[in-house]
């Protein structure tokens, strides 16, 4: 029973700790931004062309 109580207390301490994992979130943010830049660089011209074709079909130019 003492072990369970100690484990529960330790778990509660970790839940109430609000320091966070800042380096982890910074890494996730930078990696996401990097992926967006790479995907935008690869797909940007194709998406631009598709958009222009769609607009020309709708406007009839």
C-alpha cells in the first residue's frame, strides 16, 4: 500500500508541475515550419498553376 500511495503522490506531483517541455515544443515547432517550407517549395508551382487554371475556367478568360 505504501508503494501505491508513493506512486500516486509522485504522479500527482508530475501532473501539477507546469514547467513544461519547452525544448521539445520548440523542436516540434521548428520541424513543422521546416516541413511546411519544403512542401510549399515543392508543391507551390503546381498549386499555383492549378489555381490559375481554375480561375481562368470560372472567369472564362
